[in-house]
C-alpha cells in the first residue's frame, strides 16, 4: 500500500510532461508535510487533538521518508502545536519530495529520465510506468465523493490533501467538482492534521500576498 | 480508559470512561469491532469520556463504517462539551445519531 505522501505526489504528477505540478511551491511543501504527519498518525506514531500533536512512539517505521520526518519533529517537545510540527517538516519539503520520488521509483511506479532542453539545460522527467496506481487513487477518490459511504481514514487523508492543493481538478471536471463540493468539504475537515495544514496554507498565502508588490 | 458492556431492552450499551486516544486506540478498535459484529444495535455512552483525539475519532469512524456495511445501528449518547466540540469541528457529528443521554438513545430504538 502506498503512503499518503506517495499518493499525493502521484496525484500531482503530470503524465504529459513527466513532472510534478507546483512542486517547488510553498503550499505543496506544506501539503507534503501534512501528508507525512498523516502517515505517521495512521501508523500511531503521533496523535493530535484540536490544539496539539503528541509523539507517541519514536521507533522507526521502516519507511525512510517517515523515519526522516519522525526524526525531524524529534527536535520539538513530545507535545507540541500541530502547526509547529508542520512548519518543521515544511522546511524540509524538498528533501521529503526527493525521498518520496525515490520511493515511487523503487516501487516501479515512476522511472527517471535525464535529458537536455535546447541541448544545454539538464532536465529530469519522471514518466509513469503504467499509471495503474494513479488510476486507482483517482478511482478511490471518485467512488467516495460520488457516494454516501462513510470514508475510511486513508480516504479522508487523501481528500484533505488533494483539496488543499487544488488537485481534485485532476479527478473531476469543474462542474463535477462544484456538485461534489459539499461532500468534499465534509470529508476534508474530518482530519485534524488536515485542518491545521489548511490553516497554515491560509496564513502562508496571506503572508505571501503582503510581500508581493500591490498585494 | 475503561469500557463496560451492559444489556438493555433495545440495545447493548458500551459505557466509555476516561480518555480515548492513541495510547488505547488499538485495544478500543478491537473491542468495538467485536461489539459491532455481535449487536444489531449499539449505544456508545460517552457521559464519562473526558477526551478524544484523532486516533480515537479514527476508531469511531471504522466502527461507523462497519455498522453501515452491516446495516446495524450505532448511536452515541452523553457527549461532554469538550468531546462534542471535537465532533462538531471535525464534522463527525454528521456521521452519528447523537443523544443527550443513554436513555434518550435507547428510547429512540423502541
């Protein structure tokens, strides 16, 4: 089974270019931070409530990226604000991203292709090998959003993540998204890490807007 | 956290007391899954439940899904204000029929 972080990057993958949408973006790094925290929560390594994140178990998970994240938040007190844990991991966004891509390659889902643009600039693409896993993630999301079924915890996580990064438009058309919006909102808020992540994205967006001229 | 099981006329009641969080979620998950599989109607009495975390919510989510699949009834009763707040903010209040106390929950099943 793929981790939430792996599923998030798959959803962000553009099949035509073999690249990832907005990967350098501040918000995507926040979403990746949220994804690894959610993975750690699903493995019962961390727990959260409306205010705090508690590290329950620092023992290795066996997943390199999750152990890296567990180690990174190990610098914080055992009980901390969820937003502080997200901030620590967000700052490691590029490292998280590279580790998750490496895992997707190890799983045989992506392959790495080096190339040159205009015969000068080195480029790197990650084409999908057969796209089965991406289709499976999209199908799971679509099935859930178009039904009244109670979601399972992993489904809540992937919907919260996809919603926060605007990736649901890779699953649905604009009109489908509009008609499923109430259901998306209902499911996305069921994850408390997802709620903290969304709050952080709003704050980061507001801070960025202030920095921009005429913002 | 303690869970005690009591039989009533119209349902089985599981009375929770203490905190439901990541330190006891695995054991609660097992206990709840077993109770849902044995009882067509189950009332979870939370009057003495002081605290619920994300891990606790996940346990309840799985139980709700199990009950929905088996077409069984799973009702919640006696949520304390702090637990109720978590349910409202997370939207979990839309997943369950909730009642002010166990008697009201049991009466709804008659």
